[in-house]
């Protein structure tokens, strides 16, 4: 019983230390993900990463449809990035941390029409 208590105290102290270290690190905007499902499958996944300076879109289902991501940077109008490379392939923007991505959404492109996830993901930037 005493061994159990010592182990429990050690694990609790370790968890508290790791939590304190995690909170003391520099503040970053969190990586975010947007997915779009069409039918019963997730067709596209878009990720904002790298302090939200870049976004990528990946085709997650081999259906022959293209995928895209619509996004807004802090300054500028709506932009889009398309990917028609096929299942498992991704396309990404350049990493512009001085003009981060603030909103984005994944889309599947069927017959030249974008079907996008709603609402846009907010990156917190």
C-alpha cells in the first residue's frame, strides 16, 4: 500500500511539473483543422499550421474529385488553394507569418462547384 502511495505522489508531481512547463512556454496560435464530408466519407482535410502562416489541403478519399481550401489572411481578400493530385496528396501555401491566416475551410470540388465545411475555422490570429 505504501508503494502505491509513493508511486501515486510521484506521478502527480510529475504531471504537475509537466503542466507548469507547458503553461510557461511561449504563446502560439494553435494548429487548426477543417474537414468536409460528402456522402459517408471525409473527402478533404485542411490544416492551418506554423503559427498559422500557412495552410495545406489534402485529398483523403480516392473518389476522383478535387479538393480545395478557401482562406483569408489578416490583410487581403479571400484566396483559394486547389489540389487535384489524388488520394493522400496535399498542396500547401507558402508560410507567411507576417500575414497569418485568420479563417479557412476545407472544400471538395464536384463538377466545378466547391462544397465547403461550414463555418470557417478561426485560427485565433
